C-alpha cells in the first residue's frame, strides 16, 4: 500500500477541509488554547479571495472554520517562504476579525481569530525552536494581552520528535506531516494506533484517488519546484546586483579618497619647499609656521 504526501494541496484539503473531526483534533493539538478552551465542534467557512504573493501563487492552502464558541481558525499549509507571507497571514486574520462585526452589533461581540501556518521551510535560521506563537502583548509586562488575534507558525523541517517534550497528540500530528511522504510504503505504528490519524492516513492511500486527481497531485509538485526555482533565481540576482553595486560604490569611494589623499600629499610637499626657502632666508620659525601650517618639529628637521 502506497501513501501520498499530506502537505500537497490536494491531500491537505481532502483531510482537513472535508473532515471536521480531523481538523478539530489537529487544531486542539497544535494551537496554544487555554485549559478548558478546547474546540468542541467546527463548521467550515468559505475561503475568501486574498492577495497573491509574488512568486507564490499556488502554494497557499486555506481551511477556514468557526467553532461552537464563535472563534475562527485559519489553517494554511505553506510549502515555500517569503517575507510577504507573514504579512499575508496578518492580513487574513485581521480581515476575518473585522468582518465579524455586522451593522448594529457591539465590539464586545467580537470573538478571537487564530491563524495556524504550517511552513515546510525554515524562516528563522537563528532560532532553535520550530514553534512560534505570536499575540498582542504589553512590551514591559507580557502577561497583559489585547485578546483577539493570535498567530502560530510551525517550521516543519525543524521538527524532531525525539527531542520534543510537547503533548503527545501534537507530536503525532507533526510526525504525520513530516514522516509520511510521497510513496511511503511503511507508516510508524504509533500513527496507525491513533484513531484520528489512522483516519487521516486512509485519506492518503494512493488507491483512493482517481487518475485525474493523481495528475493534479503531480502538477502541484511541478508548480512548487518551478516557484522554488524562481525564488532561488531572484535571490541569486539580488545577491549579484548587490555585489556589483557594492563594487561600483567601493571603486568610486576609492577614487575620491585617492584624489583627496593625493591632493593633501601634494600640498604638504609644497609647504615643505616653502618652509625650506624661508628657513634658508633666516625667517623666524613662528613666521614659517604661520605661512605653511607645518609643525615646529617638521621645520627644525629641514
């Protein structure tokens, strides 16, 4: 039995966009929800049109839902990273928060919006942690919070289950996303033993997809590869242009510095000649200093 990769657009939507029980388990495991605030039930909302990111037109997967408390959840699987993506996540969550307020309603009716972004790329190379939780807090006292928007970014390549002491279900879902790959013939037993993840695995069986769906699945990977190449080419171009600009700037600065230093050196030589003539004519040293700007020591050494 062969399995497909759960990070693909087709499979991710099939699992988390069609099975609210699996999405509920996934969100409860991944989100930093307070005690007794776990999601009890979900219903899907229609994804809205959002701005495209240059070079990343086909890598966004949106699953938007609301729970029984009115809280909204936006889940995105991001295969490639650019700095624009974080701004896009902020835009989506803010828009979802604002659109809750219908005409005539009070602000206190607004419910929190959580944005969960799973990134199959490393965007914080200096940081060891794979899990990044953002919320609006007081700078001096981080316990004080403006509630309404929270963001979680997960760097999947950094995840290593054996080095993590998180809750077990979170580890299992992350192992599901990182260890089940395209064409995987063997699945870890601990994933098969969990009811929800076993159900998700059934959604990944290659035999469950039509020929047309498998062709779409392959096209998605081709698109990702093309976009990865575009990003790489853009980065190389930027680095090259930066080096050229740096070289030109360095050469210009060097020329200016050389001219200034040359001019100063020439003026100093002329001052020495004048001082030598004045000294041989018996002029007082104070007068020579005044005319040439040389030091007393330089004049005495002539």
